[in-house]
C-alpha cells in the first residue's frame, strides 16, 4: 500500500524560497508517476511537478516552470519540491501524489489529465506566500 507524507510547508514572503518533502513508502517497481499537486482556496486541484519513474522524465506546469524543481532522494523514496521566487498566487495546499500509470501518459494527455488519474494522495501541507 502506497503511503505519502508531506512536510515543509509554512509562511514565506514573496520572492522567497521553500522546499517541500514527501516521504513515500510501498512504491511498486512498475511504471508510475509521483509528484506534486496543489489546491488554492476556491480553486480546483492542479498539477505542479511530477516525475515518471521508469524514464525519469519531469513535467512542470507553465505557472511554476523555471521557479520550481522536483527531485528524488536516496532510493527514490523522498520526493522534493524546491520552490523559489515564490508569488502570492503560489499559496495553496500542496499534495504529494502517486499513480501507477504508463510512460508517456503526460505526453499524450497532459498534466491535468494525470491529476484525474492519480490514485494515492498525501494529506497535504500548506504553503502561504504573504508579506
């Protein structure tokens, strides 16, 4: 059974940096995506950054590309999201998520489609960007 536990959220000023961590366990050896999604108040959950386990491809939403970096730690279990040049519109609950989904799914259908296909979610960690 996949378990995902996020940490690292908090309050940061605009322009600042913050890193999130997701401890993942129970991951299968098969093809899967793992990564970060977020949900701002009153808005739908959206994709932020994901990694495809088999081929190592990384995908970012247009709103965070160039500012956020997703990476994995030892044995691929921790998944990190390094965020810089944060903006007030980055304020959201950030969720770590997993989905046993084939390679090239995001290439074929996009990050928003992946969000709907992901099967396991952490409880989330709140990031607030405010002065």
